[in-house]
C-alpha cells in the first residue's frame, strides 16, 4: 500500500489560484466602490445637497462592511 502524504488545505491551494481570487475580488471591490460613488453624486445632484458623512455614519458604514466581509468569509466554512 503506497504511503500517501496528507497536505493541509492551505498547502493544497496553488499560488495562481490565490492570485486569481485576489484579482477578481479586487476588481469587484473597485467596481462596487465606483458605483457607490456614482450613486452618491447622482443623489447629490438630484437633491442639490452636498453629501457629507459624519463620524457616526462612517463608523456605522465601516461596521456594516466588516459584518458583510465576515459573512462572506463564513460562507464556505463547514
């Protein structure tokens, strides 16, 4: 019976796979950011009010985004 070596899941993923994932998710994040900016400026032009983000709103947005990232990272956990 041949001796099969057991590799850790992190060792089984090759570098090109990691690079592809980083490029795809980076482009998705860039696209999302640009679309968000366009929507904010369009709303600002429509209402005639400058868009401002207070410290509290910025913190709420950051927490929302971190929660979303956490949910995404938990999608494939078993």
